[in-house]
C-alpha cells in the first residue's frame, strides 16, 4: 500500500513520528518535509529499519520515498534516535586518558581521538573539559593545536576553571573559554548527544 | 592567511601500539614536534595509531630511532 505524508510545517520530531507510524501500515511512503533536519532524521529511520529511500528536492521542500517491508516493521530499532536541532553533539572530557586500564595507552588513544574529531564531517557543537580533562587544552598536551583548529571552526570549548586552577595550568591554556559549573552543566543538559571517550 | 603552502606530512608506522608509545617518548624527549594520529584509512583499516611529522624531520627522526627499532615504515601522507 502506498501512503503519503505531508509533514511540512511540523516541528521536530513530528515528521519522523508520523513516518514511523505509517511504516506499520504501508510499504511505500512518500513524505514531504520542509527542512533538512526532518529529511536526515527520516533517512536515518529508514536506514536503521532496513528500508530503502530516495530523496528529491522540490522547490523549498524535500520529498523522500521509502520502500520496505511493513509486515516486519514493528518499532524502530533501539539504536535509532531522533535528533532535533537542539544543541547538537557535545564531547565531554572528564580525563586526559581514553578509557580505563593502562594510562600510557589511554594517553596515546586520547591523542588519536582528539585529532580524529577534526576530521569529522559533522563537528560537535561544544566540548567540555573537567578534572584531568583540562590538561588536554594546555599547551604541550599534543592536542592543543587540534583543539584550537576546532575552536576556530566554531566548536565551543568550555574548560573548567576550578580544575585549571587546581592543576596550576592557567598560563598554558591558550584556546577555548575558561568556564564554570553552570555553563558546563547547561551545555551538557541541552546536548542532543554526549560523547564521553 | 599567509598563503603559505600546507606542509607535507609523513607518518611513521610501527608493528604495534607499544612501539608507538616507546617512539613517542624518545622523540618528545628530544623535543621533536610530532603528533599521534590514527593510522590513515588509506594505509590500513586496522585500528592503529602512528606518528605524524613534517617532511623536513624525516632524516632526523630516522637517525634518532634507528638504534631503537628494527621495523619502522615511513610513508608520505
């Protein structure tokens, strides 16, 4: 059965919720949306549900055609998450090591991790640093240059001031913003996703 | 912008992450400007790390490390 959805003018996550419901009744759905967030969310829903999709631009709207097996579609898989514009992805560095186990290994992994952020197609909106995580933002950490690149590309860097004072590295922080608990918690609580390496 | 050309980088690959850790320590002690980066996907799809530096440092790094390691592989990025 073919179904059509006109999701223009609807706020996120409505378009994706409507699509999800129709996927139980129809095996061919044509959805019209008026923004890229809705388009991306629906494409991700289709992808994670094993449906095929094609999208075309029509004036200021997007038309997405989904095809799949509605008899198998129950609910979207658990890993699917709608991302409404929100504040985007926030990376939270609570340590200067990646993971627990061996600190020397954790330190190497962290350097590779931070460098890799600069190569992402979709950058995080903010990065917060606390406890020994603030060491990463200090000159000589091996990744301060990567963080500076991110900062220049518009990624907000919030560095815990209490921690900077505790480690006595204030004079070595040359990028980002020395911040406070209020701003750090506010940023974390508005995040669509938080990555904690 | 100064209009300066992007530097040409080399990476140094080792058989294991332990070798990378050892080499990083030696090079940092000599104050050689290096960066740890993941092994580029064009070189290997393994989850590895390698050492990146500017082309002009290749000789120097080779001479510092050659007595410490049997296997090293320099690759231009």
